[in-house]
């Protein structure tokens, strides 16, 4: 705890499981504080003639006992802890006086000086509770708390375990490219890794933040000899995991959205190795959003469909029903389709899609190099050639392209 008053508070963690806690007042303060008290396992009694809908729901669910009246002397009998937060100053003063007489630790939401306990700004990360007090500056308390919790989550604050750490394998979705768009859990696991096997489409900037001892392996450069590239990656995951290393497979977007994450999870399972899957923000939604395009919009599109464009429509290996897609009125998002977009556009038009259907290509979405090129199904092949659009790029087709601010850079 951090506290800078002349006489600092003595920090202590209350173990309230099964112990009586009384809350006076059912307003916003109670609504904010009750979840933590419930999580602590306290036996909670609320005394208040009214309550917010959220607090009412806690009572209806049996998480708290609600006495629907104003505070009366004796309500704090046998309580270990009291939270006084009603809108009646006189009742608050009387309840506070009772707490003083019965030596019950008491928090006052309306008068911190009259309280015998203060509620710190608290946060949690992986079993660690951070509690911060800064006297009478709650905003600073919250800011310090947030900085510490974020540091613990993303690994910028080193807090090594003094017990033996269990190695792990995690398939982590890194998001569309901007390093800030990886999930908190993904960033924390990266900070704990011994080995990181990374795709070229993952958030590369995050690799620079890793400690020097971390072995970073470019998945595209794993020697695979008689193995296919994916088999070689699977074998590398298994090899490092069996060596007792903590391994992160860092992938762009989400591991299970055209990321072959399930193939890697299955290979690990067959080798008897458990893995954690950390979902990532898929580029199919985030990249259009970053370019000002909503994949759905009221009155415009009630659906969006995501397909892979790495196989041309006339290729016998294609699993996409382009004829059905051409009949949809919603949004079509194509990944990995830059070099096939001409053939894809022709197929959609041949199956009935209007040639003037708007289309946008967003290259290097969410990164500093992002650019958007607008076209139609009729003009996209020539636009891609003229503007030298290169992968990675997300292609959005449909009327939503015309919605929102126009951000085409060409």
C-alpha cells in the first residue's frame, strides 16, 4: 500500500469468508463495493430502504441478505466489518458511532476522517492483489494501482515466482499488427516465455521487448527437410515443450481464424502436451474498423461473412461456395486474397453480384503503414495493379464500405 498522510494507515488484508459484514445504503457505492465483498466470501447484510437494480439483483440471487428499511441502532451487532454508504448523514453518523462502540472496522463513504478503515484502490493480476492508498487523493490511488497491475500483466514489472514455475505451451493470438492490440493475457505469457515461435504477421514490435534470454524463432525459417512447414512447426513446439521450456506460439490475428491453431493444438495433444489457447483480435473485424468501415451497420448490413481467398474460385481445392456468397446482401470480408481478388471479383459478378458493388482493400491494417484503397468489383483488379497493393491486406466488399469517414489514401 502507498499512503502519504501524516499518520499512515496500517495495511492489512481482511479475511472475511463466512464473517458478518453489514452495508448501510444500497446506492452506487454499495454497487461498486459489494462484488469484492461477495468474492471474499463474506456473509453480507444490506440495510437500506432502496437499492440500485444491480444491488437488487445481488439480493435476488441470494448473494446478500437485504433488510428493506433504514439503519437502526444494533444493526452492526456481531459484524466484523461495516460499509456505511447511505444518503442520510444522520444515519451514517449513528452507524459510525455504533461501529466505534463495538470496535467494528468501519468505512465511511461520506466522511473518510470519521472512518476507522479506508478502502484502497485495488486490482488483481494472476493471484496478486494490489491495494493502494494515497491519503485523500483517490484518483492518484487509482492511477498508481492501474500502473502496477498493468505492469504485472504485461511483464514490464518483474515479479518472479519463488516457487518452481510450471512450463507451459500457449497458442497466442497477437492481433492484427498493432502491438497494443494483443490481449493482456497474451502479453503476460510472452513476458514469461523461454521460447517464442513467431509468424511474420504477428505483432513484431513485441519481440523487441522480450528479455535477452528468450529464444525467438521465425516460424518461416524453421528447417523442415522431409517435413512440411506446418509439421516442422508442430515438431518444434513439441521439442521445446519436452525440454521443459515455456513456449509461446505467437500468431497474427486469432489462432483459430485461418491460423492453423487447431493443427498445432492437435499435434501437442497427440504428444501428450497440454496447451493454452489465447484468442486474439481477428483482422477480419479489427482492420476494417481501423479503416473506418463497420462490418455491420444498422439498416445496411445484418451479417458479415469471412472467407479465405488464398485459393482461386475455379481451383478444385476451393471449399468456398462463391455462388451463394454472391447472393448475400451483407458484408463479405476476404483474407489472404490480394493476388486472387481479380478472379474472385469476376466470380462474384458472374454469379449475380452487381459490378458497382463497393470494395476496399486495407493493407498493413492497424500499423503505421496502413493504407486503404477503394474500388468496385468491376475495377478492383486494375486498382490493385495500379496501386501496387500487396499482402497482408484485408478486403471488404459490400455497402458498408461507403459508410463512415472515407479514408482512402489513393
